[in-house]
């Protein structure tokens, strides 16, 4: 029931707390502090003091060593962190363990990258030397979602820390325990007080206060487009930049010459991983008409085997995060049924799951009419929509028919088609004859259109968390 500010757990200013429910059971398992603008102010002040003090005085190599130590420390606490992640989110233990593995890798990657952000020299007039350098913003704000709490800590905060910023995080109220524990581990390995600060609580209170705080120099947000607009407006008031990762309606495009044996299991996994609560979930499968029945039939045979259960059951998916999300996902399913869209296949909710858990049945619909809600809106649950297309041009038109633009998968053996379609789909990341990359820590990630702007992961994230400065020296 505490925040993490200036290197220690502290009670919230208001004294108010809120319940956190386990998605697998629907029962309260802990309470968290409800952060206020005053708590955010305390956290930003602590971060500023760290940036101007002990943290800011470290060299890039020293920052990298601390982040690498955190990687080793998190690996030492691997099982503990995986259990916390599974309890917080309800995801199967195998998924939770994969998430912690990716988190450790983020720390490892950015620990090694911290001292490898190089400037450059610009040839200029005689008698001048011009250097371009990258400097930290100072204090960065981070508002993270509930679907991948540990991974998002590694992905967003660690890139900023590697660049020398001090950070303030507002995690999702539904799932913040992993972030709090990681902050404690960071202090144990030697991070200076105030380098990492976490304020828990509601988005419209603590999150809004963080986005609007004049003491931050850059903002990173992952969440819904509606909230992303509010965050960007708040940043605009203080004339600071932000990265926004706002979800997707990502297509898997399957041509007639695709390798069905390779594609089918990945198409299924890409929608049920993390119970479909993934921004890059492959929620639309577009199949060339002449092989539509055969391919979707193969997907259906896999789909009916899918099971949802508790983390301990370690099945294909777990519950969704809360009752509100379950109702939202179910509304998509119910409306599609009412509209007469065929249900091609359904998975099952395993026997013995707690009655109070937030479980939904994996469902495959198709053919879905173009322009339907299932084509246009992000369900954020294990609901896959199938669409036939005629030819390459029609596939591209269908893939680009939504306002989102995050990820696409292309399945074809034709090398020319692979390149043509990859260049034509309006998304930030394309996979050819595959989908996803085990976290993709090294791969720049971000969207177009309604999916947001800016890039996370890889070295490009370091550039987002830095300011470019040009130094012109006239020396005669």
C-alpha cells in the first residue's frame, strides 16, 4: 500500500488505498496507495534531485554496469518475479516466465547499450569544429499498461535510464506489483535514491498529474488511443515531446502459396498469447479466397483445442484483466453473433476455474463483413476475425482498411510479393513468414496512425529519450 519514491517505500499523501483483484479468482489480494498530484510532485522532485546529483554524475559506463547488475539481480529472483506477474495479470505461468525472461533481456541489452550512444562530427567551414551529441532530457515520465507490467518496465524505463534520465512511473492500478519489486531490486544493486520512482493509483488522478507535470522533460505512454490523446494534450501544454503506443488491429496476410504448417500454429498463438491482451495481437487473418476454406479449416481445428485457465493450469491463455474488460470483450462476441457473423470455432474455459475469475472463450469468426466492428476496433481479447481477399492489391487494401497501423504478418513464398506487400502495408513493423520475435528487444517498435508515434525497443528508443545538441566551435 505504498509508493516507491527516493529509494524507499512511502505511504501516499492522502492515505487512501484501493483494492487489487486477482484476475484468476476475482478476489482481492492486496491494496495499493491512491497517488495524488502531491505524490507525483514528490516523485518528480526526487528524480530531479537524483538527476542533478548522484545519478546524473555517473558516466555512461557506470550507468550501464548498474543496469547490468539489475539484469543479474532480476535473474536471481526469476521465479519470484514470474509468480508476482502471473498473480497480477492472471496469465499462464509459461507466459509469465517468458515475460520475466524478456525483462531480464531488456536490462541486459540496455546495460550494454548505455555507453554506445555516439555523437558525430559534421564537416563545416574552415576554422570551425562541429560536434553533435545526445543528452538526457533530465526527468522522464512513464505511464504503463497492465498487460505486460514487467516487460514494459524493462522496455520503457530502462532505455531512459541508459540515456541518463531519472524516471517517474505510474503503472496500471490493476498490475503494479512487479514494477514495485523491480524498483526495490534496483536499489539493492546500487541505483542512487531517486533514479527510479513509482507512484501507484488511478490513471485520471496520478497518471494525469504526471503527464501534466512541468518538471518532466519527456513522456512515454502505452495504452488506449483515447487516453493517449489526453496525454499528448497535457504534454503540449508544457511543450514537451512524447511517445505514444496505442494498440493495433494487426493483420496476418496469408497468400495461396503460404506454408500452412508453419502459419497455422502461429496465427493461433498470435491472438491467444496473453489472452489476446497484446497491442500487436494478430487479430485479423486475411486469406486469399482460393485457399480460404482450407486454411481457415486448419485454423479452426487448432482453435477448438484452445483452453483458458488459471496461471497454475498453464494452458493456452488465462483470464482477462478485470470484469470491465471481460464485459467489453463479450460485447464484441455477442454483437457479432446477433449480426449473424458465423462462429467458425471456439476454444473452452477449463473445468475447475474459480467462478469469480474473468474468463472468456477464445472465438474465431468468419467471414467477417468488411467495415464491421470486428475489423475496425481493437477487442483486446482472444477473438480472431477471418476475411477472404481476391489478389495482392485487395489484400493490401484490406490490410490498410483500419485506422490502426502497428504490426503485420505476411505469409507467402514469393520473394517479390513479400517485399511489395511489406512496403505497402501502413504499419510500423512487418514480419514475413513469421510473427513476433520473443519480445523483439532489439527491434524498433511503434505504430502509425491510431497506433501512435515514436519508437521503443532497440537503439532507436535511446534516441527518443535523448535531446540532440549541436556544438559549433570557431577556433580560427
